[in-house]
C-alpha cells in the first residue's frame, strides 16, 4: 500500500490522506505468530522464538507449499501472499511463485489454481491411457471463488479421447481478509502432482 504524498508547509492535511496513512501503517505493522513473538526495544523491535513449557524454544515449522500466508520483500516494498511451490504435471515441473493478495480488499474466497492438461492416449489417439502427458504452466492470478456457506471449488473438466485435453482446479484453501489481516484455511499442505486415471483428473500432495 502506498503512502500519501508529502505536503508542503502550510498545505492542509486532508482526511483521505490521514486515512491512507493509517491504513499504510497498519499494513506495515509487524505481528506475532504462533511460534514468534515481538520484543520491543529503544531501537525498534526484534522477532524472538516463543518459549515452550519445560524450557527451550519452539522449533519453526517447515514451509507449507500452497498452504500458508507469507510476507516477502520486493524492492522497497513488503508484500503479503500465499506461498507457492511445485506443480508436477506430466513431463513438466513448475516452480510457482507466491500469489500476492490485496490486504485492503475485505472478503472471503475459495482459492484454487487452474491448470490445462493433456493426458496420455494410445498411438491412434482414440483411447485414454493412465497418466498425464503434459500441460500449460499456470499464469496470471489464481482463481478466487467468492465464499458463502456451501460454496464449492470449480468443477474439473475431464479429458475426452478426441483431444486428450482437460482442466483441473487445484484447491488451495479458504482465504479471508479483514481489516488488513489475511488468514488462510488451507485445503492441504505440500506440492501438487496432477494425476489421471480412467478419464478422471485428480491430484496428490506431498
């Protein structure tokens, strides 16, 4: 989120500028996590591992591909998004970057990744065979389906023998953004491997 423009001495401070400043401060305010706490000092703050019962400190958990909210530095900006990972699709192994999210847009969505795939077929290209042949690397923003009670992820488009082409939606989780904070209730944790058997697309994670 950008900061409001600087003012010259004597220029009025508009309410919109003040509100934008407050939102920018909130977006940049560090927050503790289950395994980390903020320790304030005269020089600012530092992160410290939280102590656990019986002494010692917590052990940081392993990264969760496609299953957690992260922050990273890009240029001079701090960005927030969903961690990426690897998608195995036939002969392709895609390293997917994290998906940036807009902390200023409150709401709830089911997040998924759309992948166009080609499954294996026989030499005459008349019969579907088990397994994925290849696919198109996902590009652009991940899919977001506005959430309400009972909302489902988009349905897959299973391949037909004539083309061998199909579409699968890889479920990431339910994203909730409220008052500048993001929470992800993940559908799972780990890299995706797309599968195909008997005309039905699926996936495994690990």
